C-alpha cells in the first residue's frame, strides 16, 4: 500500500491489533460458524484416531479427504453471512451484499479497476483510525482477539500510540503436501473407501470413520 500511495499517509497502521477489531470480529464469527467444528474434529483425530501432524503423508490424507468439505463449509458460511442483516448506526438494516451493491449505485463502481490516483481521505487521528469501539467494549470478542494476540493482553503503553514498525509480523507458510501415491493408488484408495463408508456424508462421526478406514487401508 505504501509503495503505491506513498508513506506518511496512514495507509497502513503499524501497531497493536486493536486497530484490526473489525476483521477480528469477522474471524470470531467464522470460528463459531464452522471453523471450531473442524478444529475440534482434527484435534480428536490426533488425540484418538492416529493422526500424526508431523507426517507429511497424514497431512496429504487430511487434504485429500476433507479439504473439499472445509471449503464447502466456508463458501456456505460466506453466502449466509453476506445475506444476513447488519445493524448500521443511523441507517436501515442491510446485508453486506446490499451495502456493496447500493454503495456502487451511490458512489460508483469500486474494486473493479485500480484508481488512477489514490483517493485522499481526511483522517483526524490516524492512531484511532479503523478502531471498532463496539468490539472493544465486548468482553467475549476481546477474549477471542487476545487468544490470537496474547502479547497484547497486558501492556503498560498507550494502546493507540503510533509505532513505526510492528512488534512482530505473522507469517503462515502453507505449502501443499506432496502426494505419496501414484494416481492409480489414489483411485484405488477412493474406491475402497466408497465401498465401506459414505464419503459425501456431512456428519462428523461419519467423517471420523472415513479417516479411520483410510488409515486401515
């Protein structure tokens, strides 16, 4: 952002995640909407059903058996979230989809092509820009934020003090696992599984059985 728009404009806010409470609130909804279900499921496989997360073959098998289902849950949740009604101050309730569409009708198309020049925005206090004050007053949402930002739970410094660089940067490397089998072997695995268990069931107990049967094969 700074490379495109220049520095010193507040384009990117370094510092505490208090400025990211809107996305933290969305992650809270995602977690409780479907993410927690899968986390509990995978932890159960590790604790009780032979999953070893240090073995690349097991990670590949997780992807092969469940990645499509996880993505389907994510897409269905996003569709429901985009259609649910939001309470907006001094405005009628609208869904995120309506806000986007009516916003384009009112303000013109956005997100379709890049701006010829950066839009100037008069920001009175950069240190408070982007803070969702309602989230900061909700103990349950803040608990979820601190769970993923434990270093910020206690701080003697001003939470809105500016900083030239962040205390730490997050990086998650997600290289796809290599398949340990030939295409013919993968097909044989799928055929054996489909003969003994319903691969399309959305019941988590059946999905657990899919994993157990796959390990047995």
